[in-house]
């Protein structure tokens, strides 16, 4: 930035020439007229005009030159009252000094503002890269953990005597599924960060939700949660990016499981997919956890808002971005079972409900 500015200064010869001409003219008028005419105050105009093109030190040098010329004119002037000349010269020198001081302060303030602006845009860049990294880490953490767990289980099945090859084969299939999902999720997040539109195609939301529930069955069972799954028959296909919507379902299910972790009461996860004309197809994920906190509605979908010690506060922010990018809506409310209820509505393919 500084380099660019100084190059611009060197490349434009007109202002220094114009300044020199103006100073020579002021010097001539100041010398030729008598003491009563304080032509030297016009040096302030030269300083003001030149200040934006000069560094702080150059402004001081220019002001010193103007003061020297003012004094020289004073000694060379022959006509008029000497006392008036002293006063006018003093006023001119004072005006030149004040103008140079204010000009250099103005330039320093402008430089500070420019630097602050540069810093802000650097911070904005770093923050968006940081947010993308955090989002990717958040979204692939779960498939990676699942891959590690399946890998461990596979080793155990193979280590049995005789090895349980059928079980080992199933864990390997799960590893492949999770790895493919992680790779698809990263790909979609990267295209989202590049501002690309989602790959919207008609698909069966019920089947897509069913796949995620199957993937999450271990966590649901381990947490002692009863699953209440209801998928309407003959659902019209929705128009959205299947991978992105599955990501949203996964986030909502995991949040519900985590919300119920500390509940002593019966734990139930209710997942329902139904057609709700004219809005579209609706997915509801309800739990019997503690429900949304009083301040949650304001922050729930904001990035980095979390009430969990290990939370990142990105799951719902990413979910909202994905749902809205696919022309849908996501909302949260109090569930009838006392917990939270998240509702996602997606448009039907072809516009028919
Ligand atoms: P994280 O799970 O990392 O905290 P999220 O964006 O997924 O990030 O969630 C943000 C916050 O929303 C959570 O910390 C929690 O306070 C609240 N929340 C999300 N889902 C539920 C739920 N099912 N029940 C109660 N609170 C929830």
C-alpha cells in the first residue's frame, strides 16, 4: 500500500512543478509589494494543496521553505511601514506553521484510518477462512469418529476365533459409507464457500432421512433413546441437494441426542416426514430434552453460539444456510413433549404439493 502510494507520487511531476510556480509567484508578489500586503499567507494554500501528495517530513520541509521565502521577502521589501511588515510576516509564518502542523496531522489520521481498514479486511478474510475450517471440522468430525469406531469393531470381529467375516464385512461397508459421506460433505461445504449454488435434484426426503437414522442408530441406542419414526407414504419428491439436506438431518438428530443426554425422564426422539401443502414437505425432529433456553430464540441459528462446553455453535448456523440455499425454511419451537422441536420445510419438485 505504502509502496504503491509513493510510486504514484514519483510518477506525477505536475504537482511539484505547480507548487514551485505558485511559490515563485507568491515570493515575487510578496517582495515587490510593500510591507502592508501579506502575500506570504498564500503559502498556506500551497501547503494545503501539496499535503495529500507528500509524506509528513516533506510537508515540514515545504513549510520550512515557505518560512525561509517569507523572511527573504521581508528583508528584500523596500516600501511601507517596517512595523506593519514585522507583524504581517509574523502572522504569515504563524499561519504557515499551523497549516503544516494541521496538514501533517490530517495525513497521519488518514494513514491510520487506511491501516485500520487494511487490518479489518485482513481480519475479515482470516475470519471467513477460520469459519470455513471450523465448519469443515464440525461436519466431518462425526463421520471420522464413526469410521474409527467401525474400524475398531472390524478388528475385533476379525480377531475372534473363528473370525466373524459377515460382521467384519458390514463394518467395512459402514466405513466406506462414512468415508464417502465425509468426502461429499467437504465437497459441498467448499462449493458453498465459493458461492456456488446447491445441486438441487428431486429426491425422496423420507428415504434420505431413513438413511441418516440408520447411520445414527448406534448413538440413539447407546443413549437409551426410544425412536419414534414416522414417514408418510407417497410423499412427493422434494427439490434440493440431497447431501446437504442429509447433513441438516444429521445435525438435528445429533443435537437432539445430546440435549437428552442429561435427562432423567424417558428419552424419545420423534422424527416425522410429512407432506404439508402448500408449503412443501416437512421434516420434524422433536426430543424430550430440557427444551430451548429463554435466550435461545435470539441466537439459535447464529454462528458460534453454543451452550455446550465442547460445542462449536456451528451445526444450526450451517443447517440454516443449507436449508435456505435450497429454497427451504428451518425453525425451532417448544415441543409438545417438553423438549425442542425443529421443523424443516423443503419445496416440492415441480412446484406441486
Ligand atoms: P453446538 O451443538 O456445537 O452447540 P449448534 O449450532 O448445533 O451448535 O447448537 C447451538 C445451541 O443450540 C446449542 O448449544 C444448544 O444450546 C441449542 N440447541 C440446539 N439443539 C437443541 C435441542 N434439541 N434442545 C435444546 N437446545 C438445543
